[in-house]
């Protein structure tokens, strides 16, 4: 009986921890146009993203 109560208590604590995490809404990260441009390999110019044509090479 002691082991069942111990297991039940552990499960209850885990469930409480998981439910506490779901109470807060997930905030989407804010990414600026400049950050998105640079992350995708472009070069940010004033007001627009310049991307190379990708030509040439082997």
C-alpha cells in the first residue's frame, strides 16, 4: 500500500507541474524583417532585403 501511495503522490506532483506550464499562453517570438532577411542569408538594405541571385558556381 505504501508503494502505491508513493507512486500516486509522484504522479500527482508531475501532473501539477505539467498543468502549471499550460496555464501561461505561449508568446510567439517577434522577428523583424531585418532579422528574417539576415537569417535567410540576405543583406539588409534600408527598407528591403537584398538576396544574391545564386548564379555561378560549379
